[in-house]
C-alpha cells in the first residue's frame, strides 16, 4: 500500500492504495500501467472471504473455550459445595487474557 497523487490532480489531493506495478504481481489485468476495477474488487473479495473464514474459526474456538471454562467452573463450584460469583469474574478475566495471547501470537508473524 502506498500513498500517491494523480498527475492530473493538485498535489494536495492524496490517495492510498496499490500501484499498478504492484498489482501486476497477482497475475491479473491487462498491463502494469492500470488496475481494472473488476480485478481490484476480486482481490478484495478474496481477502474478505479469508477474513470471514478466520473469524468463523475464531468464534468456534471461542465458544469451545467458553464451554470448557463453564464446565471447569461448575466442577469447582461442585467441589467447593457452593457457587462463587467471583469465580465467574475471574474466569472471564482469564478468558479475555487467553484471547489476547492467542491474538498476539497470530499477529506476530
């Protein structure tokens, strides 16, 4: 991604995006001098689909972890013979911390 301005516009008008030469690395389009909007839309849709699939996977993982946390809290409550509201608060904090660790490890690459 680069910031640029069009030669036909005042230099104060700025744009952000890919330049045609960079876009040509995808192997689409007629030349490395212009980006066809259909090709650009196609690349964006592929990226959106990949992000959607990752989001769905993370939601499923989140639900599974929450079910595991709930089961562990129920076991703790049963062992202690009573329910602890503080346990739910602490478990929620641990859950959020775990999500942060997972997110950080995936975005370090």
